[in-house]
C-alpha cells in the first residue's frame, strides 16, 4: 500500500491545501521506527521522562500529516479547547481506520516501548504489565470499554496554548506517548514550546522545555515515571503542555497507545 505524501501550499486567504508529491509506505515507516536507537531512547526516558527522536518524519511527511487537519473525513471528533478550559487551541481525534502512516507508526513503535513500560511499572510497584504487540493491548482496552481511537492532530494559531495536563482516558494507560512536531519553530511559528513539568514528592516542581524541530518526535511519560532515590525507586508525576504561540501556525501529531472510553 502506498501513502501519498504531500506538501502544503498557502493560497489566498492563508488557507492551506494538501497536494500529493511523493509516496511513503507503511513498510518504510516501520523500518524507520525499527532503526531508531531505542537504547538511547530508554536511557533518556529513564533519566528525565522524555526522549527526542530527531527526524522521525521527513518534512514532506510532516506536511502531509498536518495537511490532513483541514480534511472533512477521517476524524471522530473536533475539540475546541477553550470550551473545556484546557487552554486555547483546537484538535481533532482520528477515527478508525487510522491513516496508514499513523497506523504504521503506532503499531511499530509500541513493541519497542512495551518492555520499557513494563520495567517502569515494576519499578513503580504497579501491577499491570503490557503485552508485546499493540493489537493485544488494544484488545484489552476495547474489552474494558476503551474503544475510541486517541491519535490526534492539534493546530495552534497565534495566542493559542495548551494547559499542562496528562492524557488519561480510562483505567488502561500505556505510560508513554509520542508527539511529532509538524512545523518548523522560528520559521512557521514563534513561541509554542513543548513544556513538561515534573512533580517530585515534597519538592518543588521542575520545568523542562523539549528541543523539537520539524519532524522530530518527543517520546514522553503520560502520567508518572520511576526515579531512583537513596532508598529505592519512587514515583514522580509528569504533565505536559504547550506555551503560548506568538505567531504562525503549529501542528502536532499525537500518538497515544491506549484508546479512550
Ligand atoms: Fe497531551
């Protein structure tokens, strides 16, 4: 199967349209995900609760995915954040079937993260363990009534921001998720930094800004992570959000591994 990759062109009125320019296959995406240095990803996740994978998507692929935002089809819901007090921006959840590129990314990344997730759960004293394959984990979510897909596209314009939050959608929570930046900071938009905070027990909150360029993936803790202490491991809570955009447009693809109720 071939996925049409595309670039966006700005036409009168600043409307963005997608045009097909190059193909990328799910097999190619899968191979790229498999070639990521997952040892390095784990080292960064263990040390700070997040890791950056540079250039997981090419610029053409990033443009293609961002261009999906203004298509009518393929989404199950459209959320205007201000109506919910989540911030000021908007996003759309994909419906099943997911676009092949996103389906391939989600399925291929999961098996690399599941062993890290299991180690984290063991270290945090959590009972739940994760199966080797994403399909088996999704079956578990679906049996528990978490049947709605969670991959999403976000679009930020000037003045938009996303409040610090955690993406929990039910009892079943896979402890890491992926966000891919689809526009170039400093060129396509100004401001709009991806921010994480780490809340340590009885200590002040630490803020972290993730250094992302267009096409880079942030892999980060959804909820909590283990931290080594003098008397063994303890849990820290992490939140993520996006600081205010000053100008331009910023798109992100979010890949969450659990489905939602
Ligand atoms: Fe989020």
